[in-house]
C-alpha cells in the first residue's frame, strides 16, 4: 500500500511502515508541505492509497463524501515518537483491511 504521512506524524515512523512492505512518503517528501487538509485530500488520491494522521479533528473538518483515499487516524497521547510507536501494530492491522473512502481510528 502506498501511504502518505501527515506533517504531524513523526518522520521516523515512516521506517515502521517501510519495513512491513508499504511504500511511504511524508507530506513534505510528496511535495505537499504547507497544503491544507482539504488540498491534501484532493491531491493525495492520485498517488496514495491511505493518509495517516494524528489530527483527530480531520474527519469533522472536511467533507469526506466521495473520498477516494483511506484515512487512518492515530489517537496517541502526543505526537512524540514514544507515544505513537506503540500504535504501529494496530495501524498495520488496520491497513490490511481499510478501504478507499473509509476513516479508521486506532489507539486511545
């Protein structure tokens, strides 16, 4: 699966997904730095299967009707690697069954 990591996700988390066979880029690596969430969700489906974010409000701030990308929202205590890393196994399991247009929450 081709994954896009939001700017709020710790960059080192990328390695956790790459080591499990996923392709993965951060928002800046994809050339989307500074884009609003709405812009990201319009641009990303052309290149990515899933968008991983820590922004719990994203599904409520955006119109997700007809969304063509899966969204995985990680609910961690903070956006520090020590708090996000324990959720990777649950993220990987969710990615095995998530569908385009679906929003899935993992974590707290």
